[in-house]
């Protein structure tokens, strides 16, 4: 399997066309572009201070409609830190989150083991969180915060309706819970809600966003909220080792990605709604959700993992077109592939990707 994945990565890197995200650059080219941007500043950031970091924090805070923001190395630091602050204020360690939350699945239980929080999972793993899930929650008086993810990555980028989202936030307010937004992919949500980021974020006490997933930065996150909240976050960042002496490569790359890729995200979300039904018409392929709500969706493909990886790599080598990422999971005899859209996919009409994916899967479809 390792050899198959190595062959896939080699073919993917060499492909002329890719359905995934944005055009990639070499490390050298990325650093050259950062160096060009750095010419506009006289000195680097130093332990979270300086023109470069302060003006970027102000820019993102304004974009999200919050009074203040702090740049951090990762969301794995930003999110439990935000929840620790909220729960301390309420003297309640409980945190309500969906079973597919990043904090539950991908952080080695850090929010509980390191940050002393107590997780309470609400909702069904394969469904969007609902107000009925929250109302069925046992002992809400033990909770200090509610985490909502927009869009919900593990179920194909699904989103609650605006009205449902408002209901969930109202429930949290009724029980004196802080509401935190896991906005790792928030940049995809404008098209579905037809609202600005500031309007969406106005519902939340704190907001985390990522700069490397949809925007193509190197790494880094922003945590935004009230002025006093961010002041406390700066203290916790120092305690937790997040207050690095300098983060200017991440800052410069984040600015670059924001300017190159943010404006394309609504177009990518609209494109997803055109592309997904075409791909779903290929035998052996299902789309989740059937009608995409963000600039991403999942494909469930009836195939064994090894045969799918081999087929995609071979097709990329022969046609110089990458039609799928590596499968991220297997379920009910299907490989689940995540399709995050951006400038790459938009370079071609939707029919282009339909034809190439169908051709790539032809041998597998015939065998099954």
C-alpha cells in the first residue's frame, strides 16, 4: 500500500490538471513570493508584536466582524484554548460538540487531556447537528460552551440552514453557553448563506479560521472574538507555547493566499452544485451531500482502496489529469474521497471532470 501511495503522489505532482483546490507551488517559489511581500516591511514580528502581525490580525478581525484577533500556529491550539477561556468564565468544564468534530477525531483527545475540558457529544455522526439534538442533551447546566463547525467536513461539507443555525445559537444562549465556531473552512460558506463573514460570525462568541486549507498558506490560524477574550488568549498562547518569537513566513503566506484564493470560494461553491450531479451519474459513484452546500463534497466510490489508488495514479500518468485524492476512509464497500474545489477545478468546465473521472473508473466499473 505504501508503494501504491508513493506512486500516486508522484503522478499527482506531475499531472497538468488537478480537480483539487488551487495550483501548487514549490517550496522555493512559495518562499520567493513571501520574500517579495516582506520587502514592504522593515522588521519581522517579535513575540506577537510588530506591524506585520498586528495589521494582519486587524484585517482578519474586521473581515470576521470581531473587535480583535490573534494569529496562532494552529487550530489545534486555537480551539481548545478558546473553549478553556469560555468554560473558565462560566465555571463549567463541559463542552458540547458533534461526534465528527476535529477535536474529537483528530487531536488525540487534547482538549480533555491537556486542557481539562469535558466533552459531551451531541448529534448523529452522519448527520448535521439539529436543534432537536441539542434539546435532547443531558444536563446542559454542566456545559460551558457549544462548538459548531461550518461547514462540517467529515460529512461532505454539509451546513445547517440559517434558521437552524440561529435556533442552535439561541438554545446555547438560553442555557448560558458560549458559542464557538470551528471555521476551518468558513471561507466556503458565503455562497450558501448569502451573508458576509461578519454576519455569520456575529452569531458566535469566538471564531477560528485556517489559512492553509482553502487559502493555500503554509500554516497558521486566527482566533477572533471580543477584546478581553483575545487578551486572555494571548496569555494562554504564551502558556501553551504558541507565542513564537517570529511567524512572518506563515503571516506572509497567509496574506498571499487570502488575496489569491478568497474571492474564488463562492464561485467554487456554485461550481460544486453543477459538478456533483454529473459525477453522481457515473455508475458506482455517489455524492454526499447530493446537493453540495459548500465548495466541497465527498464521493463514495464502489471500489477497493488499492485498485482505486492504482487506477487514479495510472490515469494521472497517462492523461496528466488528477481526478481524485487518496481515499480518506472506507465505508460499506466504498472508498470515500473528499473533493475540495478551488481555482484548479474552475479552469475546466464541469463536463471535463465528469468525462475524465468516468474514463478513469471505467475498468473498475466494468469489473464490478
